[in-house]
């Protein structure tokens, strides 16, 4: 994925690891791989997960209660009960990470939006409609119920990509929902 190669790190939540077992590397193999960042409050990552294959540096953020180690990854504990996303992001520059692509899942993206940790979003829209109340959402979670808490962005660019399109948004939009 070309987009991954423009960031120092690529991040997903544990739900994505458990559901999809992604490698989170640049293909075809590149000598410069982004740091793979996993948010896993309880340390549920399986031993055989592809992100533990040694092909790129892997950092797992867990809550402080997790006391284990994970072979093939660095463990960073921050937050009680859940990973403190703000604290985790503040630690990334010390790890050489100045930019990070948060690929998913929806719960992690909602957490980043809620904490106002998103500078820009790039969203691919496919011509395939999944639908249904259980269908994946770009930002799963409790939702924003107060207009003051809405995440507002402004459209920066749109381009056709295959059968769909890629839209890039920057924080700071003022439009009404």
C-alpha cells in the first residue's frame, strides 16, 4: 500500500489483528518499513500474529495492568484499564515516529477522533454498499451526541482510485453536520 510508505508508523487496534491478522508492511517488500503500532489494552495479541514476524519493528501499547511480554514486539504500558491514547501519541516521537497512519479499526479511529488526535483523514469510498446495523463503520463507538464534540474537517482533495474515490480531509472544518 503506497499510503503506508509515507508515514513513520502504521497503527491498528487489537480487533483488527484478531479479525484480519494483517502484516502492516509495505508491499512489495521495501527496505524502509513503517513501525507497526498495535493498541491492545489487555495483551490479547496471539503469538502467531503476522505483525510479530520480525519484518518490521512492532510496538504494542497496553494498559499498565498487562504484565506480560510479547516475543517480537516492544511493550509500552500507558493508561489504566485502557491504553491512554494521548499518552501513547506523546511517546511516539521518542521512538522516531513523527507521523502515523491509523488504519483501523473503527473503535480505534473513534478513540483518536474523540481525543482530538487526528490531523487529517484519508477515506476511500467504494461503490459497494454493505449496509445493516452491524456493518463496519469508519468510527465505531459511542458516537458524538453533542454538536460541540463533533469532529469537524474540511475537504482538501478528492481523486478517483479504481472504481471508487479517495478523499482527504484536514482538521478544522466549520461546516454544519
